């Protein structure tokens, strides 16, 4: 495999899926070592920095990419295996932003209430303990939380020449904000344009399911990713595989439609994997699936429908490519 290292300059960061010139061409089998900026674009660096004063919403969720995958054509399946994620800084940042988040008035849930106070929290990493430290802004409470790095955004260019902001999760992936996008996970995305044009970013040092206030422990990230390509079979919505589970991510509003999307796609996946009738797959999954909520704050909400492999007969998913990529990752 070729090992490709890429750290974009500030001018090379992109803020949409679609509409960007490829940063590099890569080939199936390549190993990418990438750096990505934090979601605030390095504007919030101390607790006195406020989003209303520092953050330009045109330039949030900067993406590293896009990468043109040689041989990728519409209808193919892009395979991205997350080998490793490491915080690129010794601190992360989170914020309560005015009129943004799950428990405040927003432009879509309009009320006469005032915005919550613009507040910033800095989390310091202890690499020896593998933790990030929470320090209350309005009291003396503090606690160490386990470091659990993930990528908030992983996506390809949308179809039909669309250009979508990197704040949006949709069929092309994007800002799904699921903690399942961690080291050891394999992501399957349907290719919409020649070369796929995938980008990654929005590193989180940890995040609770739902990302309730709208921001995780945001931080610059060093990501190691294996790239592969399966000809044909492109999924309609993002699929994830880990050693323990199969997952589909649906993104829409209202949230029940996100769940419906992911559930329907999981039913279809089970029909493919086990040759089941649609109603049999529906019935079986009704007794098995778990539903981690990825985000309740973005322009679309994202919901994960998850099925534990231990409950099922063994089957080769995409001809066992996840197992093969795990083997390659272990060899590194």
C-alpha cells in the first residue's frame, strides 16, 4: 500500500461536500494519514473566547479533502476504515452557542425566550491517563472523562452537482456526529460522482449520544484511514461495520423519519445478507435493533440503527472486507 500524509493549509480547508477541486488523488488500498482542524476553525482557544464574537458560521466544520479515488464511479461503494484517531492538540473546546442546541430556542423552534448565555468550556487532555477534564464554569465541580476520539463528519460529494454545507448530514454522509465513527469502524458510502470526492473532519475527543448542546469536545485530529473500493452495490444511506455490530445511519427531520430511514435500510441490508423476505427481516429486526441517537441539533437529525453480530449467524459482509481491513490495520 502507499502511505499518503496530508495536512491542509488554512487555504486548503473546505466547508462543503461537493463543489471542491480534489486535494489529492488516491487509490484503493492506500493508507491516508490526515490532519483536520476543529469544528470552530481554531477560533475558540480559551474560555473567554465567545462564539458570537469569534465564530464565522461560513467557516465552521472545516473538512480535509476532498480526495479523488481512482476507479470510483457512481453506484460503487466507497469503503473507509478508521485505523486510528489521535487528538492533535492537548486541549479541546465545547460551547453553548446562542440559539443553537437541543435545549434552547432555535430558528426552527422559535419561542420568545432569550438565548442561553454564550459560554465556552476548555477541556485539557491528560495523555498519560487517556482522559479529558471537565471544569464547571459556574462552580467548583470538575471530573475526568475517558478520551473517546471520533470523527463527526465523513462523507462523499452528493449527486446531481449538489453542494451541501459541511454542517449537514444526508445520504452522502456528512455531519452525522455519531460516536460509532471511531477507530476500528468501517464506513460504507454510496459513490455519487466520479472519484467519490470524500472528505473528513470535525474531530471530537469525546461526545455523548445526541450531542445535546450542539457541540462535542471539539479538537484537531490526526486520522489514519484505509481506503478501499467495491464496484457496484453502493448503499443508499451510510452503513457502518465494527467487530461487534452492523449499523445504518439515517438523517432527516423529524427524528422519527431518521429512524425510519435507517430501519428500512437495515431491513434491506438483512434481505441482502440472509436472503430474508422483507416481512421476516422487519419482524426479526424489531426484536434486535438498538437505536443510538447520533445528533439532535444539526440541520438534519441523525439516528443509528444498530444490530449486534453476536445475535446472528455468521455471514460475510461485503465479502469480509471489514475483517480484511482490520487485519491490515493490525499489521501496521
